[in-house]
C-alpha cells in the first residue's frame, strides 16, 4: 500500500507540472471567449428586437388598464380591447410569457418606489446582499421608507473604503429571508425606479428565487439609461457622481454619503425628478436592444439553467456548512458526490472541501484520490492558492510515508 501511495504522489507531482503548463496556454484564450460572448450577444439582440416592441406595448398597456393609469395607457381603445391577458402564475403560459418579456418603463410617473441595494461584490452567485432600501413616492413626494441589513453578510473592502456602513449596522440587522419578505411587501405593485437598476434587480430576483419568495414582476425605470440615451446623451459618464456634480442644487445639496442604500434611494429619486424636468412629464422613451447590456441578468421567471444553478448552489452551501458548522464530514462528502454525479465538476471548492474532509477524517488515501480527480477534471483551471494547498498536501503525505518507513 505504501508503494502505491508513493507512486500516486510522484504521478501527482508530474501532473502538476503539466497543469502549470496548461495554465500558461489558457492565458491566451480570452480572445476566443470574447468572440463567443459577442456571438451570444448578437443572438440575444436578435431575439430582443424580434419581440420587444410588441411585448413592451402589451405589458405596459395591460398594466395601465389594471392600474387605471392614463399616462401609460394607449390612446387606441380598439387596440387595447384586443390585448391578450397576461397569464396568471398558475397558467402554463405564465413562465414562457415572462421568460420573453421585461416591463421596462421610460416614462415619468407621479407614484413609484425607488430601490437600491449594497452588496459584498458583483457576483450574484457568490456575493451577498448587505442592505436593501426603498422609498415610496406619492405625487412626487417621499411618504414612506424601507431599510434593512442582512446580518449574515460582511462589510466588503469597497464598503469599508467608500461607505459609512459599519459591521455593527450589519450585525444588528435581520435574516436575509426577513429582509426579502419585508422588501417585497413594501414595494407591492409599484413601478421601481433606480440608477443602474438592472444590477439591483439581478441580485434581488436571484435571491428571491433562491429563498423561494417567487418572482419580482414589477415594471422598472433606469435613470442611468434615461440619462445616457435621452436626458444627457452628451455626457461621457452617467454615474451618480456626475449628476451630483452637474446638478448640485437639485441632487447634491445636502451631501448625503453615497453607498448607503437608503441615502442612494433619496439621491436617485432626485435624479429621476431632474430628468423629468429636462424631458417633460409627457416623455415616452423608446426602449431598444442597444440598452440590453444594462438589463437584469436574471429573468423575472427563472430559466431552467438558472433553477439548476440555484439548486446546485444551495447544495454547495450546505456541503460546506455541514462540514464547518456541524463537523459532519461524511454528509458533506455525500452532498459533494451528488453534485459530481449531476455533472457539477468544474468547481475547485468542491474538490478542496472533499479533500479537507478526508484529511479531517485521517484518510490520506482518499485525500490523494480526490486530488487526482480534481487535477483530472479541472486541468489548468486550478488557482494559485489551491495549487499551493495541493502541493502542501502532497509534501505532507510524502513525509508521513517516509516516517512510517523508518
């Protein structure tokens, strides 16, 4: 058995040199990935252009009828009478309908809700929501507010450097489930307004699906897109800072600290009203495929791949949680094996967690077999930190073998 382990260690060392070589080869792959990305982008634009005008009209007019909102409703009553009803959530057509359509509104309403979130990063799969805020506006005036922190999140370096939020604020918060439930109840059916709101909706939709709170079907308005394409098209950038700099009396008059979600909602409400002043109450902007880049990256209703990703992500979290919190290394590895069997074989953290579990259990043979599987499936995509960890394990096991021989 000892000879077999020595052979495995030698083979792994050779494989690692090959892995380093593959890493260097893959550094030149970015251009191919960009081509693939551009190809996908063109496909998305074609689908968007094909059905967007009809979809936007149908959704906006339907919602206008239900809300009795004359600003949004079409003047053509005959067209309105011919509109198909938006399917209810239990209708089989509901999923397909919302998969294809976004209710994006480029109009100025008197009643709406402004939303903003703070997060630990930009990856909806791995980063957490830190704060969710919303302010309710009626007849152009703020009448109510919602604000809360996710107590399971941490203060990121960006927030430490750019925000007045403290870890104490976060620790005194609530569970993400309570926060999402409260937010969804607060916004109701209002049109949602925000600056680069596609980012906020991406995180909110993903988390609402993840924690089984359903869909966020509200229409939305992006003040960044209104500014970029209509109100201030001559500006180089359309960041909140640019509005504060260009409209200090209207937007930045009280020096609210940014990157606190509640403050940001107040600033963004002012931006919306400034844009109203520029374009007028009757403004009705056309939404085109050129704006697709800023749309939410998560559909109102999840696609099949998103559901699969969400379920797998939950299982990954559970696998790591039971190992760290419950010290149940056997069950952790069982969950990881289920992911492997389902075809989830491209996450280094799964292999590392499994190897660490076997190490905790004192099973070096299984540590080695896990490393072999890791190297075989991930090839040159193993990061430097994990590369060093594997090398340390190989050296440790080799030392154990040497000591046992003596």
